[in-house]
C-alpha cells in the first residue's frame, strides 16, 4: 500500500472539496432549505458520484470517453444542459420567492423555524447530489487528471481501490458534516431571510460553470 500516494490524493481532494463549486453550492442550498435527511442524502449522492468518477478513471473508461471526440462532446453537452437547467431553476426559485406574499415570512415567525413549503424527498436529494457531480464535465476532467498523473499503471490494485475508497470517504465526511451543521434549526432560521441570496449565488455558480464549459466547447470544436 502506497501511503505517500494516498496522502497526496487526500490533500488534493480535500482542497477540491472545500473550493466553491456546484457540489458545495447544492449542498448549502439543500441543507439550508430542506430537511436533514434530504440534505444528508444529497451529500451521499455527491459522494456516490465521486466514487463512480474514481472507478471509471481507474478502469480507463473516463479516458476512453475523453479520447472519443463524439462521446466527449455528448458528455459535455449533457453536463452543460443539466448545470444550466439547475442554475435557471435556482434563479427562477429566487424570483418566485421574491414575488410571494408575506405568508411564508409570517409562518417563519409563528413556528420559529424555516417552513419547508417545497419539501424535497430524500430520494430527490440523492438524485440532485448524484447528477450535480456526475454530469459536471469539470469533475470528469479532475478525476481523469489526478488518476492519470498520480495513479500510474505501476500502482498496485490494492492502492488503486484504496484511493477510490479514500476519496469517497473524505467526500461523504465533508458533505455530511455540512448537511448536519446547516440543517440545525437555529442556523436554518437565521439563514431563512438569506434564502433568496443563496439561490441567486447557486444559480450564478451553476450557470457560470455551464457557460464556461459551453464557450470552451464552442471554441474547441466549432471555431477551429
């Protein structure tokens, strides 16, 4: 077992986890606006997608997709479409909340906590977390890069699968930690007034990533 390699992967992945991006944005949005079980399942979904990316990279499937021009374009188009749709949904949700009557804020004052008017099921939370990471082309590139550069063919099978397990473990610990902390009733209540801001920031992050990938896709395949 190559513990030096595992330590390097742990540091790189930990820095990636805490960096702002679609995964971080969706877990904050879900945890501050939904139930704890839904937020935790969202965290599990993100972590499951990271495990899938890791295994696909280890098995060489992700590299095969990247090397196939048509397959890679299709993957990017699907990813861009999903991220753009999620971004639009977050911004549209913010706009709808802004135009609502005072009823929701009155309920918050009466109950002393955030009302879950649009409560999402745990399964839906898992699906959103899973798709957010799995369909993000940037995540695909990230895992291809770290596994191609660091996990060379000379690395043992045990270390390879320990690497995938390590990344999954770090991911589920981090995102479940955020889910548990942010679903605290006191924190949800304090952040209730900022839900529109959270939705706007989430929408901007998703749309920003989608636009960046789309522009890269256009410049690479259409302008050359």
